[in-house]
């Protein structure tokens, strides 16, 4: 049995999907690391998975909790400036406790995009710490799970929105507003429509569980997992087909996005985040908005859903 610790596993979206997939896997024994002050949500109680409460600032606390762990997966999202330092503390404590594998809290756009997005920029420090750990511990493996945009962003306003969002918090639509049939598509510098990789949150968990079962030596620094990669106008056509109505599309020139960025008020981090994301998608580049499907090839038993299937599952024609 592979003992897998999921730090931040009480989160209702990615953490939950990973735990559900690990729980269903016959070879994995998962448990959750969570803050001392965090309540245990009902869904986690229902899964009957062990919860270990830790002080992320205490090496002794982390070392005690991680003893006997094979794989440590981090899904933490700290907005208080400790996101990188907490992950690095987990990594170091895990190595001291004898972990074999570590996955930092990536689960988003490609690694080449993060340094250009203020909110995600601290991840570069974590990835460098992983590379240094690999030099000191040659048998240690680590991987950044990159999945592109959660397909569940297409679920806002769906008849069963809670199920469509799969626990994702309401942080606003991005590019596509399926409910109101509008789209703001960023264009490349040459005026072309870019591609976008999307993966449904439940499939993210299944890919992670499958990756935990890979043989020694199979973990790679870049673990891309993809539900489907499409040009943004192709996504528009699928929305129109499923909903039975035409979308109103605005094409967003790169210089317009940059102008909007300059106008963002200080402290409006969410708006700044989405605008910075739009500039990355406008580059139409692998490793940014386009994810290389590494895990799809390594774990062919995972059959992720595509955009049309997702839309058909949660939306009805008007």
C-alpha cells in the first residue's frame, strides 16, 4: 500500500477530488494534513479518511505527521504570503521523514506561465527547492501537476451549479460565460485565436491517483494532464451546439488587455490575476495555456471527459 498525505486536502475542489480518487484506489492509503484551527468538513468526515492536524510553521509537528509517508501532495493555497515558505517547509520535513515523492501545489496553467502571473509567481521558489532537493537526494522524485483551466469554469449558472463546479469557489467567469452566452476571446499578437487546455476537477483527482501508482523512476518534473485542448472559437461552437443559441463574442487584442492591466486598481488582485492569465493564453504557447498531456500517455486508463461531454452533462438547450 502507498501511504499518501494530502496537505490542504480539506479543500472542497482539488483536495476533495484527489482524496476521493485515492480512497477508491485499491493500492493507496490517503490521509489529510490540515491546520490546527481548520474544521473538518462533512464530506471529509463521510469519506472516513484520517485527518492529522499540524502546525505548518513547526518542523517538529510536520516531521511527526509525515513519518511513514511515501508520497506527499500539496494542494494548499495560502493568501497571506506564506504559500511558498509553507510548501518548502513541508518538502524539507518530508525529506527528513523519508518521503519518496512530492507534488507542489500547482494544478493550474503551465509552468512557463506562472512567473508572469503575480499571484502564482512564488511557485518558482518552490520548484527550485524541489530541484535542489533532487540534487541532494537522487532517489527522490517530484512532479508539478499542470491541468490548464478547470473545465468547471464552464459550469457557472448551470441548473445544478454545485455539481457542475465540483467544489470550485466562485471567483468569476473567465473568457466564457456559458449562462449568459458571451465570450471575451484574447487574440495573439498576430490576431489569431489561441488554444486552451481544460481538465475537469474530478479527472484531476483521477490523474493524481493514477500517478501515485506509477513505478519508481516514472515521475517527471512536468506532469501535464489534459481533458481536452481546443481553440477558443471551437469552444464557442460547442457551447452554441449544446445550448442551442448563438454566443456574443468579443475579440480582445493583446494591447487592449495590457491597457486594462495598467488600469487595475491597487489591491484588486482577482482582476489583475485574470488579466494576466489572458495575456498568457494570448501567447498560444505550450507550457503556458497549452498543457502537454504527459500523464495522459503514462496513465491511459484514465479517460477524461471533453468539453462537449461536460457541457452536455450540465447544460440544457434554451
